[in-house]
C-alpha cells in the first residue's frame, strides 16, 4: 500500500491496507510471507500506529519503538493474514503510547501495548 505513511518495504512491510482511521484508532490488515512470530506481530503494531490520523500527517518522521508492555500471545499463530486494531492511549510531544489487539477472524491472538518516540523535527 503506497499511501500508508511508513518507509518499510518488502519483506518487512507487514501493513497491507487501512480499513479505518481517526485521531485515536486504526484498523489495518497485516500480512506475512510465513506464519509470523510474536516479534513480527509487535513490528506490525508499530507500523500500524502510523495509520492513526495526526495533525502532523504531512511531516513524515522516523519512529523508534522504545517500550513493550503486557505483550501476550493468546493463541497459536496459524495464519499469514490478520486484522490489527490499535488505539492511541497517550501522546506527549514526540512520545506516543498505544494498545493493540490482533485478530484471526474474530479470535484475539495477540494483545499488548507499545510506546514509540518520533524523531524531533
């Protein structure tokens, strides 16, 4: 998806399409070349965070994943395609905190929270 605001390219670009986005939430399809690991799911959540609408959308800045919290693998990962829902919990300057869930059909398979620091302008 060329209009999704991340610099990642194949094979590390896991976000395939944006279903929904507003100022605090985004839902994206994520897809992998093989059955993903938990680490790949965390990277997909970090990528999905860019889908949340932001007043600074015109300013593309590099983000750094700095905190992982309460990451849980809830079911064995058996698919290559999932729906990821992410929510912006807190934003302070260039620091953002998110919670996310990953669904395989309607079954929750991964949940957790991440924090990202954006490079300063």
